[in-house]
C-alpha cells in the first residue's frame, strides 16, 4: 500500500480554489471519487504521495506548498490599474499572476544579459508624466518609432506589425499571448485584462493579451507604450469609465496617436448613423473600424453602451472564427518578444547558455531551439 502524504488539508482546499477547480474536476483528473477529495480536504484521510503530486500539478503549485502550515500570501507583483464600476476588481486569477511573474522572470534575465552589452538607458522611458500634454507625448512616440502609415501606405495589419517591430527596435520587449505559460488549457480572459506594462530604463516590457480581438490589440499596444513613456507599470483593462488618472491619460495618448482629434472631428459625419463613419475613417487612419469606434466613444460621439455592443460583436466573431494554434515558431517568438528571443537564442547557440535553460526560459522544447533560431533570423 502506498504511503500517505501528510499534507495540510487547508492547503488542499486553498490550492484547489485558487486554481478555480471544483472537487469533481480534481476527482476526475486524479482519478478518485469526489467523496475521497472531500475526505482529504476535511482531514479525515490523506492522499498518497503520487496523488498529492498530481494534485499539485493540477493546481499549478510546487509540491512542497501542500505541506505548509498556512497558505502563502500572494499579491500581483505590479500595480493593479483595472477598475470595475469605479472599484478594484476581484482578485487576479492564477493565469494573470503566472503571466506577470513569467514576464518579470524574462525581463530579469534580459537585464542580466544587457550588463555585458554596454547598453545605455533608454531615454524615452519615463520622459513624461500624467501632467504632460497628450500631444507632446504622442509626438515623441511618433519620433521614436518612426512609423508613418501615410507615407508607407500601410493597411491595418501592416501598420500593427510595423509599430511592434519599431517598438522592439527602440528597445521595448513586446510580448503577446492569449494563454498562460504556453498552456492551451489556461486561457487569458479579456474580461480580466487586456495588457500590462513593466517600466524599466533598460528593458521595458509591454504585454498584450492576444485573446482579445486582433482589431483591439493595436489600441492596447499604444496604451501600454504610453505607460512606458510616463514610467508607469501596471495591469490594464483599457476601460474608459472610472479609470485611474494614468489609465485615462494613456487612453488619451493611444487615441490621439491612432486618430488625431482635430482630423477625426473634421471627418466625422454627424448626419449619418454612427456605424456609417467606421469604414471611411478606418481607411483614412489605417486602423480598424473597432479602433474608430473606440475613438468616437472617447470623443463623445457615441455612448459606452453602443461601443460595448459593437466590441462584443467583434470579439465574438473573432472567437467563433478562431481556428488552430497557428505557427508554433511564430507564436513562440511573439509570446517572448523577438528581441528577447534573439538574445536567448544567441546565448544558447554560442554555448554560453545550456539548451535546457534556454528552452525553460522561452517555454520551447530544447530540440526545437535550433529551428526557432533559423526562423527568427530569416
């Protein structure tokens, strides 16, 4: 008979609830009867070591946590800038916590890597504050990124890719993913957050939740870049109502960057249904119709309910059409940032870093690193 693991019943309940699992879900995965799970949590019986190890894996915690006297205190390691009805939202999910911690882990590695590269601090990080003029911040971001959609005749998709590439070239690590830690069963919910920024003078990070509709991500990118320009870190939901001061400021910067107010007001036709403005203005500003709707909301041409209904329609359409996982190597590069990926792969291919360590950092199987390295340099 297998030896019983002397786990703390309180930690069993804590870890299950933390991971959002029911007793039935845990029982099915182990597998045991739900009554057995209830007995363990009540302290009436103990799981075997193998069952306890499987439990820890299901709950996404270190096995040793189950033997602690009290649950560890966990906090979001970034300021929480999200608001729901003007008050702070419910506690962050495990998926959000793990995603933020993973981004910080990668940023820490990159900062260590830069120490041997004789890099200088990035002058644009924290150059402005929330008291600065929105137009000045917008112009500075434009100068730094150097992307002009009118001159290059960029459509929406090319414009988005060009801005991400320019941000990376400027020194920002742009990470994009819709799942936590590469686990397709751990989706990042748009209803919880759309992105976050980690300001740092040498290695600023912008994360975009790619579970969101593609047409909404460009606004999130500019919103999070605005956070970097004012030296602010935090998790954002991009809400226009009841947001904190810095959230409102970053929304204003993103909106002005994508569709300058003076030009927008001159082109908006108040004599037609508001949806009729979306297509022509989308073409004029090289952004999505959803982004035009967002700008119309911010400038008072439509109400929150109108925009929310339109956004939900676009998001549902994206979710309904979403197919397979896509290209493995392209996704791996996006979730880690091209700049960081190249740095890690350079160290690994030169032998200065073990393939196992590189694979662990990037969340890529070591056997696929050489292929990833060849594709990322194409």
